[in-house]
């Protein structure tokens, strides 16, 4: 299959503004967007810069914008998304571009840290495991399955307008703890996410849910946090 | 200098259902505010005496304004229905149905607008 | 100069477990350095689970016996005993830290069946166990406040007076080289599967940097000939399909629809150890009972609901990368490189022969896996020995001072990078990498012979020369992944040679090392570890005894 990649490139050493560069390559029919990028780098242009690691959709390195939508380059087949054998590839939005397709995720990680992203226990730990129902575990696995790729963060217009907004990924992470019966800091965490930079900033646009490559559904997590906050304010739990 | 892409999903063709709902909600909100201001100005004419108020009422009873009222009904309907949609989500209800709920709100609002136009055409300006 | 008491290289499970354990002490300055953000580490791609004798009726002795037998008796039994004894507490530690293990109806941690195990012993988080553990560890790392240098590529170890004094590293964002002084360095850099590029389950980052660094510093690499081929990988890009699929009842069938494992491992069937199952598959394929170089995994009888509860990622991977929905169709699979049993030789506390240098996880060889690792023992290995290395390093750094950092090492690395950037010629880094992968898969693969391995070694030697004519297109400083790719290729070609040389010397078949010209295990001559030291013109081999405590070698049947 013959594919044309139009890649938004930017080298901070030499460029004052980003520009598109076009590459034509021959790839197998089953090739992924990442396979194509790697082929370009291997054969045509070693300066092309992008992050990648696991190439199986679990490490979260290669989120980028492919034909106007955030995707993991590694688990997106070219044939599924190419528009007349053409792909337009851009870096994630809402984050400063370091070079080509690699963006600076520092603010993203700061927000991850801001929600106190670890289990806090009260009292003695049991000798073996805490008893938790499998239904609960399965419910939380959906949110814990987030790979922190940043696709949702790029797709969210609120992150674009308010750089202080915690964003979908961090809020989904917060719900993963708030919903966990083993965690003892529910009140504190609801306090953090209940600020004006948190859940109430969300305008329920669902872009995060649309682009999430792992089916995490951050909007759902945010709505569950809103519900938990309302219930707490009303003294219902 | 580093750059960043912003608002990539607000471009035509790259908009998801939720983005359309979000933008329409804001546009209708602005529209309602403008209506409210107009409304206050018209009603406010009453303090300037009977003649002024009658003139204002005559002005807004023109066919153009009556058809605009039909539009207003549609805008109110969408803003209200979509508002209920969002409140339902905040209560943890109906999230899985966000797309059909949006389209239902939109279609209902358009129907109300069309009904308004029909009423204006067939009942008021017969 | 940047300076930390303990510097941990690599931020996968072993590295982060070491960091979290070391941070508990509170009085020691610790930092983690990794060429990727910790959450991008390849531990996250582990799928099936983690072994521990958790249930009533299971014992650590049984776990130990299975592991020893799985290792084809060349694993060190004192190390295996430690790992199996400490396993349950490690799993409880993870559970308390928040890992969302799947549960039984009564809310306890559930276990599933896995290859080579005599009972159900594998705790799991759907089929994303590695991901769940990696994120749990990262949460704990954030909680511990340990300094993390992410996207820093460590180039080499700095040694002075026969002691490790730190590392020289490149900040990938800026391209600047930095010496980092440390009293103790713990290498936790993971595997080197990309040596089998195109035929491996491993991530792009798994280039064995730590193994090469230690090797350059005079530390031996042990048992490098034992390269695990996982039985179920996808043909298109080598992605792993977890052994948990077979643990949950999936079948392996050939082109005739026959469950061929009945002829190779009649008692354990699909749940034989990985070396046995991979050889069985390759035999089926070689003898014409495969399709397009693959045999099939059959999950159809498990049903959609069960697959979605326990193997959701497997379905996603199959659809994305093979275009097959395993709920309704047979999934074509073949053996692919998965794990390095060998690595930096360490003792039970992660210490290497170089004072101040420790290693843990896949880059290390303690050895708990011997000639063949059992599924779900690797996550356990990373955690137990990551923690133990840190505990030992804590004691060590309290007794020693920083010493002198050898500035010459910085100069040497600057020179190395200058040389790589100045290369000219018409070779391509990426194409040499693929040639290396194809050569290793074909010549030093599932089945080996002296002739094949000699050919393979000759090609590797040739590639080592040719790489000097593979220019780096990107001459810039910022985020130069073309440069790191060149450095990684250099590192991999060196290790490929060690693998081939170690394998050529071992004239027997044991575990994952199977020679058609020497098909029998030979305990009289070869019940020993290979130690490869860097010598003039290639690796110099020595051998070391295997520690046998409880279980004497016996015939290995499944």
C-alpha cells in the first residue's frame, strides 16, 4: 500500500514556526501509523522525531493527532484512518511541542501529582488482602486502565482555555481512588477535585471519552465525582 | 520558540457530537442574553409613557419579530433541554445516552421552532 | 555535579520497587533515571500475572519445585527459595498499595492457571497485570518523593579504583551530557529483546543498555544463551498474547485442528513450560502443519462474556494487530523472542562483582529462571530482587564515601558521540537493526546448530563493522532519537555477539537453548552457568557452579 504522510514538523533549533513535510512510503496493508513513521525514520529521514515504546497500545508513548483525531499511532491501522491513502499527522494539542511529534508533558504530570495519586490507608493493614468485591474491582479497573497517554488532555477544549484545569486524565485517576473502598482519603481528594479547577470546570463535552484509546471514559469518571461531591454536600454519604 | 496547537476540535469537520452540543449551548445562551436585553428595552418603554410603549409594541408586532419569536422558542427549548441533559449527567444519569439525548434535544427544539413558524403563518398572519 | 547516594537506572518494576524500598530508609538521597517516563517502561506490557503461593493447599516449596524444574535445573536454588518464600508478602504489599487484583466471589485475590505450574498460582489484573503493577509502583514512587530524571539516556558507568562511582548520562531534551556521581548504582534496565527486532514481544526501548554498560565495566553477563521464545506472539508485529489465554482454557491447534500438544506434553498440554510449547509449535510449522508460518490459538469455546472479563486486552490486540476477533475466529500465532533469562551476574542481594554496582530485574541474572523462565515469575523477580538490591545498597552507601568521579569517562562518552555523529556512508541504522533481528531469530533462535550459529555470529561481526558506515541524519542536540537509535544499535550488536558466543560454546540442550546437533541435556559437563567477560576481540567465557539445595536434577517431563 502506498501512503502519503503529511507530518507537522518543528525543530526548535532551526524553525520559527511549524511546517508540514510530505513523505511517500510503501507499507504492508496491515501497517499501523507507527509502522509507517518508523519506516520513514529508518529509510528516508532519520531526523523525524516521535516517541514510541511498546507498540502495543499499553505504554502511552505515541499518542498524536492523526487526521484530526487523537490516536495511539501504534494501535491505529493506516487503512482504517487514511483519507484517500493520505495521513495528516500532528503532535498532541494543549502542550508545548519539543520537537516534531514530541510534546512537553510536564503540566500533564503535575496535574497527575496534584490529585494525590496513591492509596492512603487508615488504621492497621490486614495480614493478607483487603476483601473487595469483584464487581467493585472490575468497575475500578476501567479507570485504572488509563495509560496516561495524554490523548484526552489534547482533545479537551477546556484544557485549551484554562491551563490550570486538572483535565480528564487526572480526574479519572482521582475517581479510581475515590471509588476504592481501601482508600481512606475520599474527603480530601473530593476537596481537591471539587475546586474550580477541577470537576466543575468540566463542561461535559465528551471529547476525552471519544478519543480515549483504552475505553476509560473520563467524562463518566468526572460525572461520578460530581455525583459523589453532591451526595457528600447533601449529607448522603 | 515552542508552539502549541490549541482548540483542534473546534474546526469544522473535526467536531464531535459533544463539541457541537457545547458550542450550541453557548451560542443559544448568548442569544438568550441578547433577547433579554431587547425585552427589557421594549418593556422599559412603558416608563416613557403610553405613546412610547405603544410604538414599541407596534414595532415588535411586525412579522419579522413574530418570526424571530418562533426562533426564540426554539432557542429556549434547546438551551433548556440541553441544560437538563447536562444536569442529568451531573447526577450520574444518562451518560451512555449523551449522543441520542443531544440529537433528541436538537430535533425537539427545531420542531418547536417549525411549529412556531407555522403558528405565525397560519394563525397570526392569516 | 549531580550527586545522589543511590542512583537507580531504569524505572520499570524492578527500578521503582528498588526506589520505593530505598526511600523507606529516609536518610539516604535516591534518584531514578530512565530513558523514558517511568509509566512508559515495558513492565507495563506484562499481561498474565504474578506467581505466589497464596491459596490454601499451595506452598512456597511447590512454587520453588516448579520453578527449579522449569529452569531445567540450572537456576540457583538458594535464589529461587528466597523468591518463592517472599512472594506472598510481596503480593500483599502490592494489594495494600492499591493494585486492583481480580477477586473471587468472597472478595479474596483470585489466582489463575499458568504454564509449568502444578496448581493455580497466578494472581492477575484481567490481562493487564503488568500495567496495573507498573502504575501502582509509580503511585508509590510519587508518594515517596524520589527524584526522577526521565528521558535521560545513561551512556556508561563511571568506575574508579575498581569501584562504581556513578554514570554518564545524556539529557535527551537538551542533548547535554552530565556526570552523575553516586555511591551505589542499581541497574534495572530490563531486557534486550530488540536484538531480535521484528521477532520479539519486547518494546522499542528494550535494548539491554544496562547489560552492555555492566559488561563494559568488566562485570560478567551470565547465561546469555538462554533466550526465551514465547509460544503465542502475533506474526504482524510480534505482539504478545498472554499465556493467561491458555491458563483460562484456550487451545493450541494446528492446520488440521488437532490439539498437537498432546504429542509433546501429554499431561500439561497447552500449559507446558514455554520452551517446550514453543518448540512444539515450531516443529508443527516446520513439518507443514501450520498455515503461513503460524499455528492457532482457539478461544472460541470460552465465550464472549468470559473473554471480556478476563482477557479484554487480548481481544483488543488480536483485532488491532491481526485483524481477527478471537471470540469468533482462530488466532494465528507463532513463537517470538520474549525474555532474557541471562543478564548481569548478581548474588542474592543484587550485588555484582563491581563494588557499588547492583542489578535487578530482567537485566540481572540471579539466577532464578535458569534456562527457562516460568510465566508470571518475571514480575515477581523484579519486585523481590529490586527490593533486596535496594536494602543491600542502603547498607553499603552508609559505610562508604563518594570517592573520585573519573572525569575521563565523560570525555570518553563525548568522544563516542562525536564519532557516531561524524559517521559517513550509505548504510542505514534502521535497516542494520532489522538485519540483526532477522539473523538472530533465524540463526540463534528456537532451534540451533553449530553451523547456523557460526553463520549468525559472522553476520553480527559484519554488522558491527557496517554500523560505522550508518550515518546519523539528525545532527541536532534537542531530542535526538536518531542518535539514541545509533547508540542502542551499538549496544545490541555487542550483546548479540555475547549471546551467540555463549550459545555456541554450550554443546547440550537445556531449557530454551535447544541444539539439533546436541539434543540431550548433559549434566555431567554442562550443569553450570556461563559467564561472559569482555575480552580482546570478543567475549571470554568462564563457568560457575549452580547452587543446588533441595532438588537434584532429574528428567524434565510434562
